[in-house]
C-alpha cells in the first residue's frame, strides 16, 4: 500500500484537522498491535544475490506454490551480505529462520563451529543467530530461499508493507483513535475490531493448513506424509 494514499484517505474522512505525522504515528501503533496480537507471520522469501543482493521477495501466497509463484512477491530491503565472512544479515523484522534452500537444495542448521570449520567449506550447512545467517563459503552468486517468521515493518515515506486487505483496518483504526465525533468513533471502532478478529482467524486457519505438511521441498511439493 502507498503511504501517501492511505494517509490522505484517513485525513479526508476526519472532520477535525489532523497532521500527516500524527496519522503515520497511529498507523505504526496499529502495526505494533498486529504484530503482538497475530505474532510473527510465516513467510516464504527469496533472496536473489547476484551482484548487489538488493532483492528480498516475500512470497505470501499458496504454500503449494510453483517455483514461478515464489517470484510473484513484494520486494523488501534492509539486509546485507558480508562477502569476506560469508554472513547474511536479515531485516530487523526477521524473528526466526526455519528453513533455507540454496540453489533449490535444502541446507541444514548446524553449530557455528561446524559451519566455520574449514573442512566443511563444501558442506550444505548454515548457522542462524539473531538476524545473521553464517555460511561455510561464499553464496553471493547463489539464489537463497527461506521459510521464516517476520513481523510487519513500520511504514516508510513510500510504502506500508501490509497486505492490501489490511487497508480498512488501518483506516478505521486511525479514525476511531483520532476523531472527536462520538458516532464516528463507535462506528469505526466496531469495523476495526471486526477486521482485526477476521485477520486473526484467517491467520490461524492458514497456519493450521501449513502445519499439516511437516516436510516439503523448496517448491512446496508435499512428501513424507
């Protein structure tokens, strides 16, 4: 969602004048609530390293996705790669890395000592701690895919990285917090609470379906039932 579009819509629907920065602050407060109430969401992400490592694509669609659908995603920034120490530092919104595939082959999580042992430079190992993924060798020319847990980031001047179906939740949430009209407050508080409950229920249903399959390859193909 474009930040300017959402902020403008909220301000236009408020009878009392409200500054842009106050609206943005309320949107960030709602993002905090979403992260706390819903918890970190499970996501499939692709990092296309290449020369600059600037593309991080969060694929939030079908978990039986084809390889093409992994690429139909929102692009994020906020990570970097150390080509000397072979360390990938992820966005501050990363909570946990659950699985990693390098060039479509799943790698295994091991201890730091195992990963950095020179005898294991060809091993399919990685070590994850904090927001850093340590590799045994340079992966700057590889395509890295991962299953991870992410929080939603605060808005930027250009972008709110929530799905489009969260827009009404943001609009109604901000209106009921900022309006001085009691009727508008009651109406938008009710809409906000309903949307938040619906999103929570949808998340629970999606993750229940995901957890039915414990093992799958990088394309989401089910096996080992």
